[in-house]
């Protein structure tokens, strides 16, 4: 069916062939110009591997990616990623923002994530703002934990847009005050 002579022959010049191959030219066995291809990959592109910052690497500055990062070294700066894995030997000094955060090492700074997991070797010194959180026995954590529906946004409260800055104060005042009367708060 195939012969060596046809494989080694140069293809037709671009001026000699029509712009779009027709079904008759495909059936005639004529080679297609090298610039055109009907090949469509049947398998979607694989997700790229996570970026790895090795244990001997010290980064000063912010890191931002839409992919995954596996930190084993030291980062002095903020990190934004899809999945951040902090290795046991890693230290991060800065804010961490990721969809998924798995902490096996040390973070000094705020952590924002949809899913945050502190393993038994984790050490976090800072606030954690999350949608879901898991803290294993043995993890060391100093800071506050706050649940938000959208922890990746920069706002500190879940107040509705357009609300005034003084609006949350009256809402929290009755909860702190003793239930001693039914006075109006208007």
C-alpha cells in the first residue's frame, strides 16, 4: 500500500494545489501540502504537571499561576495558585490564595482557600479564611479561622455590595448586648 518512493518525494508546491482539499483529492492518494492538516486530537490536552520549588530554593517575590505549585523551599512573598501544596520542609512568609491549599510545612501569613487542609506536620501563624477546612491532630495553628462562601475575594466581610461601612456595626451590637429590653435600634 505504501512505497518508499512516494514517502520520499517532495510534496506539491503550494501554488499547484487548491486552497482546500476536496474529497476527490483525498481519495486519489495525492499527498496533502505540509501546511494543511485535518488531524484533530481525540484526547484533550493533559493538565500540566505542578511547578516544584525544591528544598534548596529561596524565592523572594510573589508567585502567581493558574496551575499547581508544590513548594518545598522558602518563599518570601505572596502565592496565588489553583492548588498549593506546602511541603514539610517549606516555609512561606506571605499571603496564600488558592482554590485548594494543603499545608504540611510552615506558613507565616494569611491563608485564603476554598478547601484548606492542615496536616499533622503543619504550622500556620496567621488567619485562615476558607469555605471548607480540615485540621489534623498535631497541626500547630495560631490565628483565627473564618468561613466565607467566597474566600478568594479580597473583601474581609460577606456584606452585600452597596452596603455602607457602618451597616454591620448595628447588626453585631445587639448580639453583644444583654437581652434586657425590646427597644428599637433605628
